[in-house]
């Protein structure tokens, strides 16, 4: 089937693991162990936040939502990776364009939602630390629900447009040097033309939109730091301790995006390099998030220790 003289590709080949095909068994067990760890740790922290009434506060609602994002993204990526490693001896994986678009939609949507959640969490910390007398009025349960819906709905609407544009682009190539699908890589296979240019312009605008939550987050924490410098040492220590996990997770995502941009530059170089960076992008955010919130948030860590010690004693 052709469109405007170009070949419209209906199936794609993921070649991210082709250079490491001889180590597919080792990679399979590594990814399996990591996926089980992510499932257990994310589910544990979410369960503790949901089951403990003392943790039914806005900050922990946002933390549970962020970990739910991480858990969903892991479920969308890891099982497909495991089946690809198990079934593709040569490291070449055939995937339909529709399935690739679906995975790209969810990966991009969850990534955008995570940044939105992190910015909302920064705003929550700003109000709690800088305006404690008005916090209960400004951050009500109803407003928390509205903020969560906004964090999920806005990226979904923006990315669905990007997905529809990507689905209409004729592709001249069928090999993705990735181990999973994302919309940017899919569009990079296009033959060019007006549709590809429109999709490229929209992608730039979409990236610009996501800059605002990051800028708002940095502004909120800068204001918190400014307030802490003017308060007592004990107040500053407690305030910064509650902000540290969120900042660690934010830098975790930011570094992952930076590595992803490096990956785009390295695509013309050795395939093993890009595969290594792709693997890091998959592993670091999903593994680090529950560790950070499970260990660095004192209220959560206390309940984690209590729950694990009770199970060990029984």
C-alpha cells in the first residue's frame, strides 16, 4: 500500500537487543528480577499509603499516584521485553505498527503525567511549608482529586493528538533501534512530507508544554529554599527532609530524559551503546522511585519496617 509515492509500513522490527542476542538468557533473568522487584516495592508502598489512615494526606496521595504511574509503565514495558528476549533468539522483534503506537501512547502519556505529578507535589510542599496556616483550606480532598485528574488527563489529550498524527505518517524504514516503542522514534522512520513536518512541529510544542511543569517545580523548591534560609535550623531540616525524595525523583526523571536525548545522537554509532542507554532509561526510574519513597519518607519507611518485621516474625 502506498501513500504519496511512499511505502506505508504496517509492521516494524525492534533491533535494540540484536547486538546482545548472545546474552539474551542473562538479560531475561535480570529484567525478570527487576520487574518482580518493581512490582513488589511499588505495590508495597502503595498498599501502605492506602491502608494507613495516618498517611491519608495530599502528599502521600500524590506519591501513591506517581508510584502507580511507575507500576503501570513497568507493566507496559517489562513483560513485552521479557517475551521478546525469550522468543527472539536473534534479537530481532517483529511488532505491528498499531501495537507500537499503543505502547508509545502509554509510555509518553505516563512520562508526561509523572512530570505533572512532580510539579503538583512541589506546589503541595510549597503551600505546606510557606503557607501552613492556609494549607488545609487551599489543599482539600476535592482539590487533590481535581489535580490528579488534571495530571493524567492533560498529557493523555496532548499525546493522543501526537499518536493520531504519527499513525498517518508513511514510513520508509521499518527498523527501530530501541527495545520498546516511543512516538518520537516512530516518527523518525517517516519518509518526510507535510504530515511528518506537522507531527514534528507538534512534538516540539508538546515538549515546550512539558517545560512549564519542570520550571514551576524548580520555582517552588527555590521558594522553599529561600523560606528555609530565613527560618530556624530545625524547621529548615524538617522541611528539606520532606522535599528531598521528590527532588531525587525529579532529577531521576530529568537524567533519564537527558540520556534519551544522548541516545538519539548515538543512533548512528554503535548499536550496543544505544541499547545500553535504553536499558538504563527503562531500569533507573522504575527501580529508584519506590526505593526513594520507601526509604527517604520517614512515615512510609516506619510502616514498611513494621510490616516486614511482622511477616518475618509470623
